[in-house]
C-alpha cells in the first residue's frame, strides 16, 4: 500500500482513489500517510476518494462521508454534521418497538441491545430519555456538556492526594501523631475533605450547564442526574482505592496507585452495571442502575475509610 501511494503521488495526480489506504499499517506509518494525504488536499484542485472501515482515519482527513450498506447509499453528509449532530441510540427490544420509525436512519441488532443511527442526537435524547444516546464515529461521550459533571469532581479531588503526599514530604505525619488528636480525626479530615471537594466540583460544573440551558441548549434533568451519578461514583470508587494506599505506600507508589485508581473505578462501574443488568434491563432503567452504583460507591468509600484508619493505627511513625 505504501508503494502504491508513492507511485500515485509521483504522477502528480489530481484525484486519488484509495481502497483501505491505511489498512495493515502500524500507527506511526498510518499517521505519516494521513499527513501526506492532508498535505495533498491543501491544493484546491486535488481530491481524494477513499474507502475505509477505520473511522478514526475518516475523522482526521475526510470532509464528506458516504455511508454504503449492502450496496446502497444510506446517506451522504459533511463529516462535521455527522460528528456534531448524528448519534447512536442503544436500547432494548421494548424501547426499539416504541421508537418512531421515521427517526431511524439505520439499525442493527446485537446480542443484548439494538443500535440505531439517528440524525439529531440531542433531539433524540430529549424524545427518548430512557435510551442511551452516544456519539458515532468513535467520538467520546465526554463531548456532551453534561459530562462536565463527570470531569469536574475528578479534577477537584486531586488536591486531597496532593495534600497527603505533601504531608509525607514535609514529615508532617511524624509531628501530627504527637498532637492531641485521634488518628480517626486525622484520616477522617482527609476523607471529608475529599467528599467536600467532589461536591464542590459537581456544583461548579452545574453552573455552566445551567447557563447553557438558559440559552437554549438541550440539557435535560435526566442527563444531569445520569452524569452526576457517574462522576460521583467514579470519584468515590477511585478515592476508596487511592486514599488508603497513600498511607500505606511511599509517595512514588502512591502516585501510581492514584493514577490507576480512576481507571480501576471506571472498570468497577462497568462491572457493576453488567451485574445489575442481570437483575433488570439497564437500558430501560439506566438512571436507576447508576443510582445503585452510586450507593455501592458510598458504601465502599466508608469501608475504605475504616481500612485507612486500621492501617494508620498500626504505624507509630508513618513513612509514605
């Protein structure tokens, strides 16, 4: 493929017709090829027609997307319109039957869900609040405004971990145990500080969401509750892992645990949702499912506090 592209460039062609141009290439070479193609189309007289199943490549270089399914053109749209407006509804069989068929561009049935392509994800999210609407073409759901409720608490709580590691670096832990305060209080203050910062981050994220909603952006109470539950659950699960470890390990190891804890939290949330799905269909009760996850996260955070206290009590001089 690299040779074929080189030959095409050598002819000073104005039109390149490419079939899976980056298929089978390693990531470094793929990026180099995409950069060459982008340079090629900087000339207004140059065009590229490329077929590809690697949607991330299309995000980088395409101006227009033609979607062909079983030999038929499903749609032809500018890429920016697809990424900004289009989305995929994920729902159960009952919800699929209740959908207005005029809203469906295309769909496919998976093992446990239906995936439906729609042309206006914000309108669909308002029209079908119980269905999970996600972005297509590999884009993250974090482009949604309400997803600030996921990011803000996570960012806010990093101050607690910095505080604990700073105490260790300044040898404050050796001095504080000589003061007339219980070790329960020492640990409890850090855990309480963590919760307060998470709530503060959540409230801070609500401000732009409310402002944008006042200016007409489609932000629903359902999406705020959903992303808020996810954000707080991620914080509590991650904090329940990283805070005790900050008192157990040295600062270098604690930093590694801290970074890994948020990924572990995301994995735990996914596992809990899958377990809940065995009890009732999550797609049809998504808000209830994540509220249950939040309750479990609160319980875990309290258990983690008790673990941290036990660890701290066993150490006359903390060396972290």
